[in-house]
């Protein structure tokens, strides 16, 4: 496939996993195609979650999202039989990784749920089980609507953006101190590697990207001194599910200890990118961005407009890499210069 990302619609029946060739970088994918072995393994690892009076009859996997060579998400359909012969259908979210990350994310989610994000309005999914030999993580299926869809539809956006800020404040104050320690130097090294790849597809932007990286490094030194804390590091409207007044955040693959304001800036920049993608203007959701930032600022003592601007510029650079190297949507050649210019204006 030409596309780097395959996203199936939840409104229709998605691709069954066996309809795609096995990705050799994801050894667990072949395991999903062996239904008897998959069902036997799931029966074992899900025994406590299913209950003592439940028997797993069969299972199959449907592809939801694929990043070739890196990871994929699948919907696992489970057919179970309860005591008395009652047959039901249940489902889980499965995540396959190309490295030994499944167990790390499993422990991260369990720790977060123990620190206040396992009950109430602001949640993370329950990590049901981990199958390390297949690099497979099993999570509860989260019902609801993606926050990005709420914003694009334009209904209930004020309550939604307030809930997003409150969820983030809960994460940042939860007290979890596990996970890798990320540094601004780590961040710069990642950006430099992306710059080399971006230059291949956009050579005219090399001078601007060099200037941006130099400015990021300078501003990072000037604005150092912050205290690290637990952050999502990929917090976007695409990763928050709304169900009534309940907010559940997904995808903790990047969880680490870093500057909390990076999450704020990352969400704000992605909300503006949502306006660019769906409504043609980077500033379309500026009022919602302002509400989000104000709500977060009101709930924290550690807030800096200067750090926020730096991290938002870095996120625009990251989004440039996403549109040019990962997703390549229609019009990406126009989007990339616009995103890089928005980064330049901020720093």
C-alpha cells in the first residue's frame, strides 16, 4: 500500500486481519491469524476478566489502524458462552508492537488507574492482559466519540474542551513517577532526525528547518529549569474519547516524565491542525484553543506562555513530518510550508 497509515471506519465492518499480508516487523500479527491458537491463548490470559462461569468459544481480529513496521491496533471479537448455554459477543482492543513495549504500556495503565484515573469521569482504559511472547496488549474497548469529531461537528464544544483540560490536569497531578525520563536534548535529537527526512521531500525548506532547530535549541536553554512530571506526550483530540460527561484517553505508547506544558501545547497545535485539515484554516479553532489553555492555566501553578509557544512550534514541526512522511493527505505539499511557517512565527 502507498499509504503509511491505514485507518478503517468504525461505522462499517473493518478489514479482517487475515485479509492483509503479514508484516514481518510485527511478529504478533501472524499469531492473530491462527484462530485456534489465538482463542486458546485468550482463554488463558482472559480467564479472570471473563469470569469463572464463561467459556471463550471463538475469536477473530479486525484491523483498526496500522503503522507498517511499528504497531497496529485490532478489534478482537470474542464469542463467549455463559453458564446455562447463553452465547454473547464481547470485544477488546488489541495493540501489537514491533518491540517489547506491550508490557511497559500495560504497567503504565495499571499505575495510572491506581492513581485516580480508574474511576469517575476522567479515565484511562483498563489493561486487561499482556501477551509478551507476541508483543500484544489487550485493553477494554472504549465506547464514545472521538473529541476531534465533536470539534468538527461543532456541538457541545465548550464542555468538551473544558473536559479535555480537566483530564490533562488530572494526569499531570496524579503523582505517577514511573516511565522513562525524557529530556529536551532527547527531543532535539528526534527533531534533527526528522529534519533529515523532511529535507528529502522538501529540499526548498532546508534552510528554514535548520533555522528552526537552532532556535528551538536556543529557546530550550533559555527556558530550562522546569520540573518533569507524568505526561502523555501524544495528547490530541484524536486520543480522547467522550461518552456523556466521561473522558477516556487512549494511546499511552509515549508516556514519560517530561515538561507538562508540552502536552498542553501539543493538544493546542493538533486542535489547530484539525481546523486546517477539515475546515481549511489553521486558525479556525483559535477560540477553543484559548479556552483550553485558560482552563488548564486556572488549574495549575506551573504555566509559562514562552514555554508553551516553544512547544507549540515544535509540534508544528512534528505535524510537518506527519503530513509529509507518514500520512501524505491531499494537499500535504501546501500544508507542510504552512506548518513550518507557523512554527517560525512562534519562535
